[in-house]
């Protein structure tokens, strides 16, 4: 570090090209027997995605993400729009679907999609974020209007491809959400789940019931541990 002129960029590059940093998190029973705590770094530890990454991933899969770069995320608010009353929420705004890096972060009014996944308090200096696993996170993925809305948008996006079979849609969803194809067991479970919802909702409009069933399954994948953790 000193010999490279105290260059942080060089240090980061040295870490990132190292063998230890590039290891897979794949489990190995033999290695686990010798070093269950991974003290000698025989694999990369799994890590949960940051709050921003989870939000952006959901928006990307639904096709709603706004990839516009630059510009202010608060300039459209009139003067005194941000109230000191913590119970008063900001109105829906043009930055709703922008990447998280462009979200307006207002003290006492941080979006729930960030705070529930350990986004730090804006008024605090935080060098290292805590990583918690709490019931509120699962409840957010089940009940949040944001997650429900993006699950529905994802379902509509999948069903807009009229020439695809349901098996192909399941494969496409798995590739988008989990970065891998669904195995035969997961394919069968997905199709069985969707079919059961369609049968229980047989009196509704068929097209609407189909979107609803697929949206429910999309939300299941969003709420899965595999979606929120990086291997």
C-alpha cells in the first residue's frame, strides 16, 4: 500500500483480483469438515444484497426501472414540500422508479423499501452497515404495495409474450430473478401453484385471474432467500 503511493484504487484492485475475493460460495462437504467456520477462506461467504440492490433488482425484473442518469431527485418539489412532521409522507414523485442512488433521502422520511433492509439513518455516520434478518423483512416482501405492484408488472411482462409456453415463462422468471434456470421440481411446483390459483379463481375474468396467479408466484420469488442473497 505504501509502495504504491497510498493509492486506495490500487489497493481495491489488488483485493478484487485476489483468489480469496473471487472464490465461489458453493458448499463443499470435505472442506466444511476441516474448516466449518471458513476461517481459512476455502469459499466466499454468502452475503445479503444491500437495500438499494434489492429495490433496484425488483424494479429491473418488472421492467419498470428508470435508468436515466443525472439530474436532481428533489428539484420538482415546491418550497416547503418536505414537512417536519414524520407522519407525513412525500407524495408520489417522478423519481419513484429511478435507481436507488437517485432517491431523495429525507431524514424521518426514508422509503420503507430501504429502511427494512438496514439502510442507515441519514443523520448518522455509518462506516459499516449492520446486516439483520428480522420478521419485518419477510412481512415487507409479502405486504408492501411496492413489491405487490412490481410483482404484478412482472407477471404482465411475462404474459405479454404470447408465443411462450408456461414452462418457458417459469424459466425466464428464474433467470431474471435468480440468475439460473428452474430445475424440473421447481418447474412442476410453479405450474401446479399457478394452476391451483386459477382453479380457485375460476369465476373471475380469465385474463385478470391469470395475471393475478402469475403475480403471486413472482412475489414468492422476490420473497425468497435466494433472491436476496448473493452466491
